[in-house]
């Protein structure tokens, strides 16, 4: 659908020819911009509540810039995950106000003003080495509109560090638990709280960790209730799920 078709729908609402609900139903099917290398979905926020996010890996800096500009001109929040240094430089050359979150490997250009944040998500990591994935989750959730508290380096090898944060964890609507090695942290957390816990296995660990597969299998076979698991190193996916839970919990 082109801008003229969109304007036509809006005019039909104003004249009473169609209802706002009917118009919203039509708009949910719209539109995308074909850039040749990418088809940018400009109405994902109407369907899902949040704009399309750019996955940086495998894309040329020029492609990332073009997609970012397409989103920005339609007043969409721009988020690039797994951004490379070349992509960061290219985006900030044309969008100097874009923020580079170094630890999270993300670029964010938020709407102005950004959406008000709600509820509380706790992002907890087992070790400092897990922080890049934890930060990807935290920055994503904050950009989507959730309040986030960070609890880092609280793995089960020093259980007292985790127990010291129990009061904070109990105040959360949802918890993202990020761990590598044997992946025990999410199981322990889920056994201590009555809150949904999203486990994120990371690729941090020695040989038999197998790049995170051992961690993933351990989390998938957890006996703790209320625990769900995303893919290896997928802090972004965990944040999307956590934000939806947090948003629903905040409405009650």
C-alpha cells in the first residue's frame, strides 16, 4: 500500500465511511518498503507492538544504513543488534544521535520522546563473561519500554551472591537468567521465585560446553517450574518475550 492508499483509509474513517476498528484491520496488513536487498516492515508495531529490528550479522554497513533510514523516516525506533564496528561508524555518520551500546553490541535510535517505561524485568547473569548477552537483553527490554534492573556476576558458584538479591528478584514481573558453563543459574532462580523465568544459555564455557549446547540441554532438562528457554546467546529473543509478559503484568 502506498501513502495515497493510507490517506484514503484515514479520510474514510473521518467521514464515517468505515469504523476505526475496520481501518485498523486494514492497516495491520500494511505495508513494507522494498529496498532490493531487504523488505522493511513498517507496520510491525501495529501488529506486534514494536517496530522491526535490524539483525546486523551478515549485512553490509551500507545495507544497515539504508534499512535504518527507512525505519527512521517513518518515525520508527531504530535498533540494530549484533552491530559490527563498521556498521556502527556507518550508521552514526548519517545518524549522529544514534547510541552505540558497546557491551550489548547494539545501535539504538529511539523515538522522540521515547515511550514511558513500565513494570520491572530483572536481568541476572551468572558471570561477567555472560554480560554481552545480558546487556543485549537489558538494552532491548528498555528500548521496548520496560524498566530493567541488572544483577550481574551472581552465579551459583557463590550462591550467597544470588541469595542477597532475592528481595529484588521478588519485585520483578519476569526474570531473564543468563548463564554459560553448566547453566545452573536459571534452575536455581526458578526454584526460589514465583515469577516467570526465561533462561538464556550462552556459549561461554570450556571444551565440553560445546559452544553452549551443554548449557542449553541443561536448561531444557531443568526440573524447576515456570522456566522457559531461548536459543544460545539469544538475549534479544528473551527480552522480547520478557517485555510482553511484563507489559501484560503491568496492566493488571
